[in-house]
């Protein structure tokens, strides 16, 4: 402690979900994809010429940038690649917000936003979600701020704002920056990426961690107007010149090239999400409709904290937060039908 900076002393770091070793758990706690990445990823990694690791990679991962640009229907200048989308989000705080430019976000959302704000000294404005956990757009619009961080679909609720409604919000505040965190957008079937051509105040952040089944590789990206991408590059190049390694870039480009596989796994997960939601409701949970690969299940016969603990004893990991408004909910990642059946069986046992 005596050697810590004030910042290191004062900050409360983000707490990621448990990653138990030697995983005998049915692991439904960190929204990983239950299916492996496309077989083309394994091919790209085994075919990677390791002699090339002698050299530094492309600083902006330009080949991957081009692959993402093709996939998203934009130009290379509209794409910024990062070490996980968390890094793009962090650099967005650094590039666009400070003690005078406040960042506004919901009270119940990705809890990393408040940590990044503290890390980079950004002022924050926290606007509560409505009673039903939907985004209070009118209150956010009325909030004095320089811009917004909005997870859409939101985490941990899974609730999505439609692209049409989001566009109205973006158009209503052209002097404010919108950073949309679309980590789960593939599971909702909607994205605001095409809007970046119309709105220079919009950056959309996406990840390879969820729908592409590549959480272990650490890669994400931002899409936006060139001026916004330049802002992110300024910060990246003041911190880490090569955040995306060459093997990672090749693997992620291979994943993008296999659109058929991606669509197939997304379809499996969303179909299973609807089945699991129905079964959880039958067990007495309140479960808002989800546009993500997880469900937010609560207000059941036992307190959520107790359900979390009992499930863990039974070998099933879900996520629970002791935070206001959400302490009576568990966030449950959609697994394979087999894993979800184990979850449901254990819940029935706990409730019996
Ligand atoms: C999982 C997640 C991310 C992605 O994190 P990575 O660093 O890309 O693995 C970003 N935002 C939200 C809301 C998430 O749940």
C-alpha cells in the first residue's frame, strides 16, 4: 500500500465472475458461449507461421480491421481493434470523457463503466432504470452530460432497446457522444452499426468473446466515424502500441469468415434461451425477455443469494450481485440444453 498511487489506493476494481480451476462445475456465470469457436479458427491457428512471431504485429491489426470492415459493411477507417472490448470501452472513457465531460449511464448496467470512469477521472451521471428495468431514455436525455455508455442489450438484465428507438435518442442529442456496447447484439438480431454512417456522434463496441465463442482470445472492436476512431487510436498509442497479437488477429478473421457457423450457433443459443426462460417461469421466477445469451431470473420462492449459494453447492455456477435493486436476481448464462437441464433439475431440488 505504501508504494501505491492515490489512484491505485482509491479504486475499487471490477470483479469478474469466478473462473474455477479444473472445471467440474456447470458454468453458467460469465456468459461464455457453450459452443466452441468455428473450426476455421483452429485451422488458422495451426496454420499460423510461428516464425512470424519474431516480428511485432501490425500496430492497428490492419488485416483484422479490414475483415471487420467487410463483416460490418464499413471502411477500415471506421474500425478500431482492441484487446477485448473492455479495452475499447476503457479507451473510450479516456478519449472522450473527463472531469468536465461527464459520462452518463444506467444504475443497473455493466459494472465496469463506473470502474473505467474512476480509472480515467471521468465525471459520471447515473440514471436509474425504470421500475421494469427498461432504459429511462427521457431521464437520460434530460441529464447534463457529454455522452452515454449504453449496453444494448443491457447487462445483467438482457433487456434490449430497439434500433429504431435508439436512433431517435441518438438523433435527439447530436452534441452528445453515444457509446453503444453491443457485446450481446448478435443474440438480439439487431445492431446500430449501420447508423454510424449517419451519426458522427455514435460509436458501437462489439466483441469476439460472446457470439463468436472466443472469450479466451481477448479481442473486441469499435465502429464509428473516423474522428472517433482517431480519438481511440490516440489513447491506444499512448498506452500500448500492439494490443492485438498476430495469432489473435488471424483467429478472429477466421471466425468472421465463417458466417454460416456463427449464425448456426447464435440460433442454437437463442432457441435454447427461449426454452430455458419458459422453464424458469414455470419454476416461479420472474424473467424479463432477453436479447442476450443470458437470463435475469429473480423474485422466486427463495432469496436469489441463497439460490446462488445452493446452486454452487450443487455444482452449478450462476452470477449474483449484492447490489441495490438486483440482489434478488441471478444472471444465468444460456448453456447447452444438457447443462440447462442440470440447472433446472438442481433448482427443482432446491425448491422442494
Ligand atoms: C462480456 C461483455 C463485454 C465484453 O468483454 P470482452 O472484454 O470483449 O471479453 C463487454 N460489455 C459487456 C456488457 C459484456 O457483458
